[in-house]
C-alpha cells in the first residue's frame, strides 16, 4: 500500500498502525491527544455562549455566586 495512491482513510489506518507499533497503545493515544488541533472558532462561539458582559455584570455574577455558596 505504501508508495501507491491512498485514500485519506487508508493513510489514517496505516499511520495509526505505525504509531501503535512504535509507541504502543498508550503512547499512541497520548500522541493523538497532543496532535488534535480542534475545530471551530472559539472566539465567535464563546461570544455566543457568554455574551459580552461588562465588568459590573461580571462582578455582580461573582458576588451572587459567592452568596449562593455561603447560603448552602
């Protein structure tokens, strides 16, 4: 298979096999975890999740959280 045109799936299979043979299963998994680059646009998505609070809103939310924890 090496030296021939391979599909992306075939390349992935051969690569994972090579990693597993060289590093062992645990080393392979640790390598793959480090190599994962993620996806999406965190800045845009976080603005959607968090909004755009001002400093006073953040302060008020922290104080409310502290008061809630103290009351439990």
